[in-house]
C-alpha cells in the first residue's frame, strides 16, 4: 500500500470532492489537529448511539402495549431483530464503505439510527409498523458496528487499544442510560417521546462526519483486494466469540426484566435498573481489557475469566435466586466477551482492509446466528414454563466462548493465514475513505 502524504494544494478547482479524501494518521499543524478532534468526537458519538435503539424498549413493553398489542411471539421476533439486522447490514457495510466512502457511510448509518428511532416513536400504530421502523434504526447500527473498528484502524493505527477502549466505553454508556431511565421517562413524557429523544441524538451523531466532508486532508490510496477471511481459523474464532457475546447480551437485554421479576419477584422499575446494571458493569472491563489483550503475553487468561462469568452468571440467576444483583453483575461481566471479540478485530489484522473485511465477516456471521438466541430462550421458557432450561442454554454458550477464545487470542494475523490472492490488483485502485 502506497500512501500519499502531500498536502492538497489550494486551488480554485471546485471539481475536487472533499468527501472522497481523508487522512491516514495525524501530522503536525492546526488543520490536522482540528480533523483529529472532529474524528474523536465522531467516534464518541457513534459509540453512544449504537445501543439506545436496542435497550430503550424492553423495560417499557407493557406501556407500549397500551397503544397497540405486541404478543409474546411478536416480542420474541422483536428481541431477535437487533441481531438479525446487525448480521444483514453488517455484512454489506464493507461494500457500502467501498462504494460511497467511510465518512459518508457513517453519515448514512447515523441518519438511519436517528430517523428510524423517531419514526417508530411517533409513526407506529401497530407491532408491524413498529418492527419495520425498528429495522431502519437497527440497520444503521449494523453499519456502525462494522465501520467503527475500521475508523479506529484508519485514523489511529498507533493507538488502537486506547481508542477501542474509548469506543467500547461509549457503547456501554449508550446501553446503560436509556434502560435506566426508560420507565421514569415514559411515565413523565410518554413512551413515544421517551424513545424519540434517542432519535435526536442519532442525528446529532452525524454532524462531526458532515463536518469532515468540508475538510481538505491527505488522500489515502491502497490496492483493492478481496481477502477470503472465511478461510482463516482466527477469523472463525473471533466470529464465534462475537456470536457468544451477542447471544448472551441481546438475549438477556430482551428477557432479563421478565426473568428477575419471575424468579425474585422484583418490581418493573427494579427490573429496569438491573438491566441497566447488566450493561453498565462492562464499563470498567472495557477500560482495561483492550490494553491487556494488546500487551499481555497470556491474553487467554483474561478471556477464560470472562467466559467463566458467562457460564456462572446465567446459572446463578436461574438456580440460586435471592441474589439477583450479584448474578446480574457476573452475567454482565460475562457479556464482555463481545468486547473482547471487537478488540480482536483490530488486533488480529495487520491492515485497514483486513480490519474492515474481518469486521464485516465476523459481525455478519455472528449476529446472524445470535438472532436465534432470544427466540430460542422464549420458546424454551414457554415450553418448560420456567427459566432453568434457558439458563442452561446460556451457560453452554459461555463454554463455547471459552473454547473459541483459546484460538482467537493466538498471536496470528488473519492475513497471514490466508493463501495469496491469485488476482492482481487493479492498477491505481483507490480506496476512498471519506
């Protein structure tokens, strides 16, 4: 990959499209400092907006159903919409980025999150309409999930672990606050406005990337090659880790309030607070795990501890009731497997192109199968009229994560596991990052 670092000459030629140019790494000078400030702000806002659409609904289902009915079957489908949407839109995210550029793809993602959330808040009059508009917002999240690691790799090649920590912490904050205040805000301003406010934040998150379109910065050129990442054992291990983390996370986001109300007889507000705790407990873990994975000689120890929590947390919730807060914390720590996987997307690739394609492959395949989790747990709960069997299923996922983690943390790059590409790259191919 050859990189041009010459400053773009000041010219009156308006044919130059600043949306097709970007920078590879910061250099000295006020313009670059401004650009990097915009990028950091954009990454923070992207992270904050990748979870509210998912977690803002489960605590207030009973309030929403006063406006239109949502049956148990429809609710199970609603619980699986996030992961299925992430799979479909995550798989096409690298193609979208190559077609319209990285910055424009992020603008599209944030606009979809905001408009979809506003639409389902104020235009829904049935479960079907609510679900369809949810897919719009969730599709934007699917794009953002895949594009965010590539953005970090592109703009911060020497600070991947630090910026990954910042990004992951922001996603946890974005997952915790909406579920914590969902019940109280729905009571105060109604469920529609309670959801709609998060749509406004989604639109705000597009602003830094719109500003980037106005910046004349350094152009990045690279060879255009399709990596066959599915032929890499490490890629499959990372995808499996992500599958386990996504299954555990989104299944408990959907069913945890109902589970703890049934097993420990807690109120709706307390159940919502437990859901918030479940997502919030990952916050300190995300501050340290990316750095440990990047620097430790035995990163598998961290992964196995997290996998152990993924096994014990669900078992404690269903087999040892009476201490729901404890088991929610343990299960929340276990759900940080998803953070491990997202960190490894960058750490197990050597190039920006490898990062983008591994991110698309891992998230597309993982979320596709993870979508079965909420549906299967709902079916098992209905078939057994209890929560023990669903808890055993979630614990089995934790064991799978422990096995995949041993492979995923090996010091091997995905690119090194792939056979050489027999197709020569097109001469002068350009990777438009903006």
